[in-house]
C-alpha cells in the first residue's frame, strides 16, 4: 500500500507529468508521421469493427500484418470522443501512468519511499519518452510490460499470478517487442542459477507459459511473413539503404541525450554493483532485462529507439537503488548531516539535465505542418479516387489518411516483394535529371501525381523536380507544398 504522504507526492508527479505532456501535445499541431497509420486503423475499427488488413491504398493495394489490441483499445475511446482528441490524450495519459508503475517497482526493490518517488520523477521526464504527439504502440506497450514485471516480482501470490497472465495476454496482442521480456526472463534464470538463487516454481511455470503463448500468437499473426521472408522478418523487410536508420549501432552519446546523463550514469552504476557484488537480489530481473536488451540492440535484432526507451525506464527504476545507496554512503561520512540537502541538490541537478532535454525532444518532433496537411487533404478534391501519388516515404501515410489516395510507399514494409527496387525508384523520382527515366518509373507504378513538400526539398536539396517542364507536367496545387499531374507517358513522348 502507498502511505498517505507518498500518495500525495506521487499524484503531484503524475499530474505535473501529464499536464506538461498535454500542454505540449496541444501546442504542437498534428501528429508524428507514423501516427497516421494507427489513426487510419483506429478509424476503420470504429466504423467496421475490424482492422484494415487488406489495405487498398498502401503501396497501391496490399496485405497488412500487425497485432491489433492497441488499435482496438484506442477505438474504444473513439466511440465517445473525437479521434484526434483521443489520440492526443490517451497516449500521454498512458505514458504519464508509468510514473505510478515505476514508483511501485522502485519501492519493491528498495523498500524506500523517497527513493521510489525519485524514480517516478525521473520516469516522468525521460526525453526518449517525450514524443507527446506520437500515437504509437509503444505508448501502451511500455505501461503494460512494466506492469507485467511488477506483477511477476510479486509472485507467487495468487492475485498477482492472475494479474500477470491477463497483462501478458494483452502484451502478446499489442507488440512483438514483448520478446524483450522473455529474453530477460532467460537471463534472469541464468543469473539465478549462477548465483545459487532459488527459482520460484510459479515463476518458472509462468515463464514457460509466457514463452509458448507468445510464440503461438506470433505464428497466428505473422506466419505469412515468416514463410515469405524467413529470418529476414526480424528486420521487417526494411530497404537496405535505410536499415541503419532503424537499427543503428549503439551510440553512447545518443543514449546520454535521450535518457539524460544522471539517470543513465546512475543506472549503469547500479547494474555494475549489482552484477559484481550482488547484494540486491530483488533487482535481478531488472538487471537481466538491461543485459538482454543491450545484447539484442548490439546484435541489431531490435530497433534502437524502442530498446532505448525500454532500458531508460529500467534505469529510472534503478535510480531508486542509486538514491538509497548514496544516502547510506553519506551516512558513513563526516557530512552525514547534509543528507537532507542531498535530495534538494539532486532535484536541482535533475531539472536542467532531465526536464530541459525532455521539453526539447517534444519541440523537435517531426510532424507535418498545417500547410502540408491542407495540401494532402486537397488530394481528395484534385485527384480521381484511383489516383496514385508520389510523396516521401514518411509522408506515405499522409497520402492514405488525409488524401485517401494510393501511395507509392510508406513505412509498412512487410510482405512487399519488390521493396528494394521500389525504394530505389522512389528516390530516383526526386533526384534524376532525365525526364524519360522519371516518366518510365511513373508508368511502371501507374503514378500520375507527384508531391514536393518542404521536407522533400530539404531531404533532396531541390526546389522543383529537375525534369519538370510544362509540356508533361501540370501544376494542380501551389503553395509551399506543390502537387503536379503528369500528362505524358513514354508512348506519347515517342
């Protein structure tokens, strides 16, 4: 149970975190580019009751594969509130709720209320989680996975067993990244055996159950991907030219920026001490999860930002151990009387190193401008219903969501057989100087409309398509974003 005083502080941390996130979410217009895929799925579930697995617009028409629980969860709120309002409130509410779960975990490993409150404060303002305008699966996955960890750490009480099973079932239907938890369980069992820690029978049974259930769910939803792409399904069929953007090498500098230097250093110090001195066996599972996630990231088996978000929350929890051990150390020194000031000094240090980077991360989110959104919406008016439209890869979901037209590409790469060729062709349409080459590519994909936004100009350092002329291209929308219709084919050119 949370005592009355701690409850007040915890509520204050939660409210400040949520208020900050919502303020930024509503000050910053629109959503991150990937969010529009999820918005479209939620809309379809609200209207039909089913996910859009056969998408007539993405890549000109294709099959989609994904786990649907997140979209059903958001669609539940869409029944009562406007979707764009739901998409800004619910994800931020979920991430803010992590402060409560992190507090419970911090209290579990330290039995120290102030230490756990510091963990909650750190978790509330982790820069890697401060993408306030992102409607993504991670906003539900992170609270669920750490709730599962908390329930697991309270075994074998029966109510926690049932709670864990329920949460894990939802996790398995939310994100394939749930395998991070399973690999962590494996490292946890190994560490326990090495150190002679007795393994609870309930823990072992639930780990086996979790593993088999997770594999069963993945086979149900992703069997076709596994059969078509083999082991390559791990890398999600991402084009080789951009795979380093999704699975980059581990960068300590980037980790320090996105996690914040004090929680990062403190967490790594706690992991080191626990591994080589092993005084806090209650943190075994959390340390195992840090090790497993680091290994998977180093092997490039999980996307860097997802793994960093996962590890950053664990480091926030371990910050409770750092705080507790720091106070114990101070008590043994000649400045023991300053231990009260230590908490104040820590808060003062955290403000510039944690809060400022979090706010900066929110303001630097990549979102389409209002002008670009208007341009994509005009596709519904300026193009026929079966039109195919060229836009940047990250803008592909804007074509399908706002324009309701077919795109050439978007960020859903799975089950696209010609992905390398298609990506190379999409880049050529922005870079080639040869009109015949460009029109040949457009004929190949039946593309008749091309968009050039400020993002495209910046990405390719162009102001207009190099092969543009008034004989073959007609401008149908002019603003900062421009839309062109091609009136030529290779046949007419000949």
